[in-house]
C-alpha cells in the first residue's frame, strides 16, 4: 500500500484516507491527479488511496465542493446522533 505525504503530487484521482502515525484512520479527502496533497490535520500523518476515481469533469474547485459537502453532511449526522 503506497502512502503519500502532504505536498507530494497525486498521480491518481481518488478518495484518500488520512492515517495517523499508528495507522489509525483520521479522515478522508478527495484529491485530483496532478494536484499536491494538502496539509493533514496533524503531524506525521499520511494519505493512502482508498478508491481510485476516473474523473469525468473533476476539477480542483469541484473536488473542494465535494469535500465541503461531505463535511457538512458529516456534521449534520453528528448533530442528529446527539439528539
């Protein structure tokens, strides 16, 4: 399993898990090929490809919009779970 550090260029578009130094899941990001991996939430974390995506019309801005939507959805689910 290949892992990538923040700042390295993504060679494949896809869904990447963020793993901590102990290999534990920290989060997920959608990255387009040819774009550098963004900073991770913490130190010594890395990216691992979970699912490759064949982009049809994926751009950096559409990837950011997808990620923002997932974060909004996840926080909404968390609020519902607390009720």
